C-alpha cells in the first residue's frame, strides 16, 4: 500500500502550568491538575545561565502535544518537546528558532539536548551543569522527540506504523513545527532544523514537507551522516572513506612515525592520495598491472595501519566492519564504529554486529540523570519510560529485538501503511512505482533558493566520511553548492561530546545562522494554515 497523504492538526490539549523560578518551583494546585494527566501538561519554568561572563535568562517549556487527524479531530499521537526561549527585546529582529532531534531511527533527543546544545549538560554521574557549548545565546531551541521516542507515543498501537516510517515521521514532525510556530507566534523568526545521524534524513524530509506547505526554512544543520545531496561514484565513495580510517589509525597509534605526529597534515596527505590516485586505481582495478596493484596496496596499508594482506587484492578495499575488527586485532580489541577512539574487547565468536556491545555506544549518557533533569529542574514528571532505540519497556516484545525501532521501522515509503488510505487519492506525493524519487533536500533547496545547509562530520566516525561530504559539497551544481558548507571536526559520531569540537561547531553554526538569516529576499511573516 502506498503512503497516502495525511493532513495533521495539532492543538493545545491542556493549559500551561507555570513554575516561577529555577531554584524554587511553585507546585501546581490540585484543583488545576486533577483533570489532566502529567503527560498532557506543558510545564513552564524560569532559569538563567552565565555564558562567557554574560547572564542569559531563559524560559523552559516541557510537555507533550497531540497530533490530530485534521479530518476527524482524532488524536493519533503525542510529541514530547523541550523548548528554551530567551525573552524578546523590543525593536530588535526576531531571534532564530531551531528545532533539533537525534536519529536512530528511534533515538530520543537526549544527546543533542543534554550533551550537545541545550543550556544544561549532563556529567557522567548524571549531574546537570551549565553548558558553555549551548546555542541558546544565539537561537531559541526546541528539542523534539518524534513519536516512538522519549515520552512521545502513538495514541493507539495501530497508529504506530503511520509514524514509524520515513515519510510519516517527517510529516508529523513538520506538523509539530508548524503548530509550535503558530502557538508561540514565531512566524517571523528565522527557521532552522538540526538533526544527527538518521536525524539528517529526517531534517531533509522535514525541510521538504515544510517547503511544500509554504513554510520557508532558512537553514539545515546535518550532523554525522552522508550529505543528502547529489551522489558520488562507488569508486569515489570507497576512496574517500580512507581518511576516516587514517584518523582511526592515528588515534590508536597504528601509523608509521612520519604520519603519527600531526593529525591535520596526515589527513591532508590521505585525502589527496584518496581523491587522486586511489579513486583512479579503483576505477580501473580490473586492468591494473601487478606493480600498480602492489603500489596501491602498500599505500592503503600505510594510511590505514592495516597489513596489506587484510585488503582484498581484487577490490582494493576493506569494509567498515572488517576495519573495526582488524585494526587492533593484535591487542585483541575492536574500535567503536561511532567513535574509533573508543575501544573494547574483541569477541571472536560474534557472528553479527551488536550495537549494544559497541564500545562507542556504551555509557554515552546517564539515563537516570536525564529523567532526574526533567523531573527536578523542568518539573515535568512522567511514569513513562523515556524511550530510546533499543526498547526495554512493558510489555516485553514477543520476538527477538521486536521492540527495537530499527526492527519496527518501515524504510519503504512507497509501501508505507496509512489509516487514511480510504480518504485520499494518489495525490499524496509518493513517487510513482519504479520511479527514482528526487532527493528531498535538493527539492526543498530548488524550491527555496535561500535555504542553506551545514554538514558536520567527525574524523573518528566510521559511519560518516567527512572527506566524502566535503568533496561532494564542492562538486554539486553551482546553484546548490553556493548554499552548502561541509566540514570535518575532531570528534566522533556525536561530535559535540568532544569539548573542543563542540565549541568549534558552535562557532560555525553561529556564523552559518547569521549568514542564512541575512540572506537576500528573506520573506517575513509567512503564516500559512494557521
């Protein structure tokens, strides 16, 4: 069944409950809260943070808002969000407004929120401290948990499939953004989207949906995934993974001494050889002479720290899984796929990659600290599980990993189910059978020539080639390329967990937002579908 277009309407289902101060909260009188569950309240609290010696006072709002079927008014899901806003100053231009999420699919926004860009940052022990890397001094922030993540849920189990798919996910998040802007009258605020990992795909899709609904996006910030614009040849894509392997080998001291002293100089060498000689060798791998093949294998060994025998001599390549397993095989260790600086014991009996055992995915954030922050600092109290990609709630799944979102997710939008099937025709916008769909972000940028994109990828992230993103950004069509920036940072998949990379990314984001917000012909006050 093809995905049928669904019009969502989200309305406020509850009054806002206000706590007056960050350090001394006023409880909600029982007479105001008896008729509402805690999960349906939007709680407001006041706080302040000192950033670079400057005191910034801000308002936090946390709660769930219903996503309703526009034709019936029936609730189909509830989206949990945490918003941070600075009081506006009269006679000044509106502050940018940024909506942020993680990926998975199935990850909550806790990492970008409480390790990355929110005003508070969780320490390993779960304690919350002021976050100097927050973006709040330059943009208002709304952290979004799509349905099925965090405290967000479908209203009924049978509604889950309409959210657990690429298109339905983007449509519902875009609807949330539309209504948030209406509810808080933020129509004139420059609008930005930021997503990490699968959140990059979501950001591209949401930008496309919003543009279709005549809501202009000023910029998208894409962290930790391939740039969703254009396409590299298979040979160039393989070649440009090499610098990422070089960074991993550098971090684990597996390179020759002359490559082990200066990371940036070493990466530049790897990038140049990969773009030129390696990509060319891959393109003619079937016709290489024996000496050319040996020379290529020797350079691969030199830039990866692997023995030349670890490479397939015919394909002149090594896959991510093999690289992760083999780089530190002599130490009986594996490197993390999401941060190659993090290592763990090698299990010779492991037949299939298990993300729960990946050293770069373990103990990233203190889960108890997340819940404590919501309950104690933001005064949002729920008995629901604050849900991530690996399930773990009640009732338990009936099949192996059946509660993992990666298992439940429908990745084929052309066949995605919809409870709205009987009411909509083929005008829903899905690609025709057999057609190659246009990339959503390219479609949005073509429709809105002001839309800009910033791509950020960590050197130590084995699932995102920073060199490929940089190369691709420089080889797009001119009308798209002028609005795209791609950069690598000294971090892993969650690049912001490295303090230096976090601050470097913040500086780039601030400049990016300033440029995008001041772009010529920016339209103010677009208020469609209020």
